[in-house]
């Protein structure tokens, strides 16, 4: 079975590193990183990851704008997106699901548990 490819889009370098290290320590998945929504869209179109972990609060292009842009491109519309957010209110999470996101992982999170959370959300 080919290695899963995970794209993490977050403007905080620390989060990018923590997610990459956590995933790579636990499972044999390739982690792609992008530091902005625009960079994430380009990376998703070029690399076609199996899942995108998307930060909600980023400058210039926030998570919702990035998600909508990903959904509007035929190259990326099928890629499942899991939001990483500190916004844990049930009503907000319901809105995210109505938009079409596959799941929500709240910050702070345990990076060593991320592969299990992703697998559970996506039924891998």
C-alpha cells in the first residue's frame, strides 16, 4: 500500500514542525508543509495529497477562504480537509461540517495522537 501524503497548511513554523515530527514518528506518511493559504493551494494542486490539515486563523487568507479555494479547483476539490482550530464551540464546528470539511481537530492537540485522529476521521 502506498504511503499516505498529508499536507499541513499553517502560518506557524512551530506547528508545521510539531505536526511533521509527530506524524513521522508514528506512521510512515509523507508530510508536506505550506506556510500560507496561497502556498497550500499551490502545493495541493501540484502534489495531490491524501488529506489536508488546515489551520483556521492565518493572515491574508484564512482557513475558510483557503478551503473554499481548494473546493473550487477540480484538482483539489476531492481532497478531504481537516481543520486545525482553537475554535471548539459546537455551533462553529457544525458550520465547518456544513461547508464540507471532513473533520475538526482542536488546538492544542497531541501531535503523537494525530495519525490516529486523522485515520479515525477518514476511516483509514
